[in-house]
């Protein structure tokens, strides 16, 4: 009987050892991050995943879905009659920073920012089936997306944490993750710098609709500079107590008129110097009272932009 028991125990130990080795084996159908950059198809899919975080503002009825905002219902532009719409909470002042809707944008945009940084750092070493010229464009798109997502965070939360090229490990402890926010001016400087770099990497136009191009990043640069010049973040003393633990003010307490000058100059370079004398006329089919063609949008030669 003891012999039978010993044989059974030995067989069990051998079986457990075999199972352990089997369970430690990584399935060969699992796509790793290194594998992503071995084919052009997966690289394009990865970049598309970063684009996916862009807000769909046509979905504001269900605020937060697809990063849609609450802006129409929470402003004077309109009102949703459904109580479930989060703009109702905002209009009643019944919202808090502990609400999931408030934190969802923070979580979603920082996930996208992390992916964009990872893409920027890896794309140069991607498969040779992607030409060097295309890699530059793809990097420019990821850089523009990262800047755009920071801009969205700044619109929502004011001063935020600028990570730059840092990649926080997924298993990082709280003391690593809990970083101080950058001042609003520092946030603006980083975003503007990244938009300028993306401008040098991107083409004037794209055959794929919805892609970042030179005119798009220039337009967002204007928006960022105008936000920086706004009294909301330019010398707003209501935020005098908004400081980091080291006492650093996160929002400048001195109004700087030159911020408006920078915003105006950028807007002028984008629009007036290029577009004023290049109006595009298109037929107006819906306006019965106007049978002639009417000018809608300026046609811009963005290749001439500085």
C-alpha cells in the first residue's frame, strides 16, 4: 500500500511540474508591444487606437461616452430634458470631483497620452516596410495627438501634470504616480512646443480624413495661445491659493498682455497672411434666397506658413 501511495505521489509531483511549465508558457497568438512594430498594419492600428480617444461631441447626450463633454447643456446653448445627462448636475451645482464623469476625462486622456509617448519612442525602430518619410509623418501625428490631449485636459482641469517623455511603469507605486501639477504657463509652453515640432513632421494634406496635418496643428496652436491669454488663466487672482506643496502658484497672478499679442500674431500667420486673398466660392444649394455662389471658407496655402 505504501508503495502504491509513493508512486501516486511521485506521479502527482511530475504532473504538477509539467502543468507549471505549461502555465508559464506565453501563448504564441498573443501580440506583444514589440510585435506591434514589426508590421506596418499593426503600427497603423496602434496609431488608430490613439486617435480613438478624440472626443465625439455629437454624443453629448451621453456625456463622457467617447469623451464627449457636457458643454452644450451646461452652457446657454441648449438644454437636455433628460435627468441622466450630467449637465443637469452641473447646472444644479450637484457635481463633485469624486464623480466618475469628472474623473473619466482625466483617466482616458492620460491613457492616450501614454500610448502616444510610447509610439513616439518606438516608431523609429519599426519595421523597414515603413519608409523613413512615413515614420516621420506617423510620429508627427502621435505628437500632435499627445499635444491635443494635453490641451483637452487643460481646458477641463486647468494646470495638469506634464509628463514629457517619461513613461511611468504600469506597476509603479503611489509615490511615483502622485506627481505635482505643472503651472498653467508651463503646460502651455509644452503643448505649443509639441505642436510646433509636429508641424515640421506633418504634411499639408492627408488622403485620410480626420488626420492631423499642418493646418490643423496651427489652428490648435492658436486655440492654446488664446486660452493662455484668457483672463481665466492670465492673472486670475481667484486662483491665488492654487499652489503646489512647494508654494509655487499654478496660475499666474499677474496679467500679461503680451500673451494676447502672441495669440494674435499666431492667428495672423495662420489666417490673414495666407487666407485673405484665397477665398473659395462654392454653390449654395440650400439657401433659396441666394442663387449665386457664396464664399464659405478660405482656401489656405498652408505650405507657405512659417
